[in-house]
C-alpha cells in the first residue's frame, strides 16, 4: 500500500529545516554517455538524503573534459532522472542562486580561484611537454616504479617562469601535494587513510586550454554551492584526501564525505557497463516502472531498516526518504538480485490496475504494443478485451511487454492452424453446444466441455488437446476453459469454426 506523506513526516521535515541543519547535496554526472544503474543509485541516495532532512538536491553537470563529452547525453540524463522521479531543487534547467550549474559555463570562476592558489603558493605553472611526461612514464614502467610526475616545475625561479611565458611556452597549473590531510572519516566506510603525495605527482588543476580538471572544479563548486555532504561512488574515495588538500589550501571547511559501495551482480562479479541492462534507459524500454527500479535499488543498496519476513512492499519516494538512514548503508558491495526487480515491477503493475486512470493508460500502451508487433487487420484489441487480459495476467507477467511474446500471441491474433486435422462433425456439434451456453465463464465452460466429451464418447484430454491447438496454435499455456473465457464467446467460436471451414 502506498501512503501519502504523513503529518508526522511533514512536521519532522519542517523542524529540521528550522534547526538550520538542512543539508545541501549534489549529483554531479559527467555527460559522457548514458545514465547507468550506479549513477542512478548515487542520484537517488543524494535525493533521499536531502529529502529526509529537509535539504536541497543539486544537479551539476561536470563537463570539463570536453573530449569525452557525448552529444545529447545531458538531455538523456535529465530525462532518465525525471523518469525515475528524482527532481532537483537546483540545476541547469531549474536554476538556483548558486549557478551556473554546468561547469563549462563557470570557466571565469575557476580562473579566479586558480589565481588565489597561485598567489598563496599552493599551485604553480608547469611547462613540461607531453614528450617529457611520456618519457617519465615509460621510465617508471621500465624500472617498475609508480608512474608519476616528478614535480620538476615546482622549483622554477620567477625568472625562469617569465622567460618561458615570454617565449609563449604553453603551460598548465599544478597543485602542490603534501601529507597534510591524509585521512578522513567516511560517513559509510569509517576512517580512511591515504597519503596521496606518496602515490601521485602534483596533479594538474587547470589544463593549458583554460579548462579546470575534475578535482579542482569539483572542490571549488562544492564549496561555492554550499554543499554540506558529498555522497558519491566509492571509486572516488581515493581522490578525497587530494580534495581535502585543496580545501585546506583555500582555508575552507570541507563538506562531509560518504562513498557508496560498488554495485555488483548477484554472484559478486563486477557489473560491466557493456551489459546493456545496466543502462537506465534499457530498463525503461523493457517496461520496468520507475518506482519499481527505485525500490529495487534501495533493496540492494541498503540504507533502510530491514525487517526480516516483511516481504516486499513498494514504497513511494516520500516513504523512502522518510525511512532513509545514511548510517544504515553498508560498506559491502551491494548485490543486485534481479528477481527482486521482477517482483517490484509486478507490484507496481498491480498498483496501476487498481487505479482507473493508470489502467486506461496501460490499456493504451498495450494496444500500441500489439499494433506495432502484429500487422494483421483482425487484431483483437478492444478496450474490454485488453482490460480483461491485463487483469488476468497480473499473476503471470511482470511487464506488459511479455504479452506480445509468442506465448501470448493467441490473445490478439488468430492462430495459424493450416495442417490441423479435426473431427468436423464433433466440432460442429461443439459449436452449437457452446453457442447455447449462457454464462461463458471458466467454470461453466469447463463443466460444459466435460459433459460434451462424455456425451460424445471423446476422451476429455484428447478434446482439450484439439481445442488448445484450434484456439491458440500452442501445445501448452493456460487451461482451455481459461483461454475461452479470455477470448470471449465470439472469438472462441470463430476460431473453432475457422478450423472446420
Ligand atoms: N563527475 C564525477 C562523475 O561523473 C562526479 C564525482 C563526484 O561526485 O565527485 O562521477
């Protein structure tokens, strides 16, 4: 059962807002392709976290790596989020007081903050050529050392620098790493220690083309946008101490960080982006409902009280937000259990059929699916028929798309029974017998067929086998009487008549 926001929840949220502890969180995807399940989980958990505490959810597009930008992906991403019911409070199309929310529109801001780092000595100009960096890399690999920049340009004198600039030598800006912030308290993983300066050379914070790198832009934006909690995928955990050093260099208080564990397959193996069903868009086109997908993610991803034996219950976004507790997210990889997705979708399908408006649109969708799939002119797609099939099918299917698979084709089109041999006399008798049947429902049909077989000396299973073929062209499927009720009297008789024509 889906409930609306309770009064208690509303009071709780208002109270939190008044206490000024409302968090500001963000989802910061790079427009490099489609939104996959991991990205949706990050967006969802940020959204739930914000909603659970009366906070603000920001969408920020991180497109500073223009070479990886994929045309159309910002739109696709926004559509996917909207479809999933994740609406941002601030973002590129929504606006807000902290914009622009697309990084490529903030280049002047990054320039201003780079100047600050250069001025306070935390960053420096690096004139090393690509060729030199390649040589360093190759040497390190050859001698089995970690490939990293040797920080050579840290030691250039002001005169050296002036000279190179005068000569028009291109340069980038690097940030000086130190061991100052080498640990932090992760909201999900607990204490994390990582001295980035031991493992990396000074990172580039601004490229020679004037574009900032992810690490720098991310920190500047999180700070300027007032982000209080950074919840992101665990793959970024290793970068966090680097980010903390940048915060320190500016003298800023950093947000709190929480890293969401990996999402893995049921058997613990890694999800591959190549597996097509990892794309949110694919779930959608396969007929998965947004609320089903969202519940599925939360069932696998943790963050909720797990009541043993409760069974699966679909929760609305408001309920999910209300029950979300960041401290309940486990640091173990989240195992996906595809059976749960099926179950969630079935529950959502049932919920649609309990609501007349949603049912109407289901009927329309199914009618379109049928028309697109079968080209026959005699399609059996009346609203009444489609509605009764849907009601019948809820315990058999999880997606309406299944109803246009060969198994269910008989519901919409006449079966082709070209080589079928039937006993003409027997079927003629059966037609007039069924024509007289007033109540054309499963039980009465079954009783009638039983009597018919006894009276006409034909074994019941034999009669059923013939009828099943005539009605559906299949050797198995729902019972004959069930099929007849679904097809209705007219269609059932038409099909029997067609077989003896
Ligand atoms: N742009 C990064 C990504 O696409 C965001 C990482 C972060 O949230 O800091 O994953």
